[in-house]
């Protein structure tokens, strides 16, 4: 892989992360989990965790769906495809 192709895939991933706000969703999940651990029987914390997990899962699914076959090959070339496939059995 040359630097131009590497730059293309990195730019694509950065734009998708920004579009779906994956970093913020991870932070939201962390905060919801922290609250849930501190008070596991609180129904509002349970709901917040479930909502945060669903939001992150949906964003990651959209990312996976948006990765084109050529981009999957590029990710595979740099041994990074496993980090972007979330379905069962896809990480092997």
C-alpha cells in the first residue's frame, strides 16, 4: 500500500468517526457504565447504559456497512480490518 491509498482510507475513517460521533458515543457509554457500576439497581442508570450501548452499536454497524469492498481490502492490507467488523464471527 502506498501513502496515497493509506491517506485515503485514514481520511475516510476519520470522516466516518466525525459523522457518527463515535468518540462521543464511547464517552457516553463509559459514563453510563460508571454510573451503573456505582448504583446497579438504579433503573435510570440501567436505561442510560442500554441507550448508550444501542447508540454505539448502531454507529459501528453503520460504519461497517459504509466500508466498501475495496476499502476492506485496504484495511486488510494494514492488518486493521478486524477493528472495523462487529458482527459475530467477523473478527477472525
